[in-house]
């Protein structure tokens, strides 16, 4: 489809008369970003410990947070 055809279709009205609402429950996800200086001892430990356990740092952080959560409960 050419650009001018796409632009033309974008300007045309949409017929929603046969549309159906999807009421399926959807699981939401949250993402958090953590940044470290490259010489930070914590990041060095995290990478080394993840390697020792055969996982990546994200998996290790998830496991450590899960453990902290269970201990706090």
C-alpha cells in the first residue's frame, strides 16, 4: 500500500457497528529500572553472584526480592 493510500484510509470514518468489547481479564506487568555506576561494588557482586548461580542479574534480583518479600511476610 502506498503512502497516499494509507493517508486516504486514515481520513475515512471507521464503522464500529459490528465491534465487540473484549472483557477478558488481562494481567498487567510492572518494570523498574535500576542504574549503577560501573565501578559500584554492588553491581560487581550482583554480576558475579548471578554468574555463580548460572543466571542473569535480572533473574537474581527477582529471586532476591522474592526472598525478601517472603521473609517480611
